[in-house]
């Protein structure tokens, strides 16, 4: 889940129909508008509306755990990240 107020990504687990917060990690930009996994599931890409950036965070496909931002690129008026 992208948190626009504190510019972070929150991850949760679902077990026995119960949602539990796992972790919150900075998204590396301002006002995360959209987040999506790459087709391999190894990175989470975040479009940051107010900073005009796309950032990416490594993701462990086995656990779903995210690591700190690994990179970014400028993207004017970014709202979403889509993969073909």
C-alpha cells in the first residue's frame, strides 16, 4: 500500500483472513501515487507524483520483503507505471 502522507510503502500479510502490518519502508519520492511489481516480481516500481520520479525497490519473491530504494529516474507528471 502506498502512503502519500509519509511517502512510504506498507506491506502486509494475510493469515486466517486477518491483515497484519509487516513493514513500512520509504518509497524514495514524494507522494507515491501508484505501485506495481515488475513481471518477474523482483522489483516494486513506485510513481511519485509530486517529485516527478519513478523509484524501484528490490523484492524477495519468496518472502515478498522489500529492500530500500535501489534507483530512480525522472518522469514528468507521472501517475502510473505499466509494463507491456
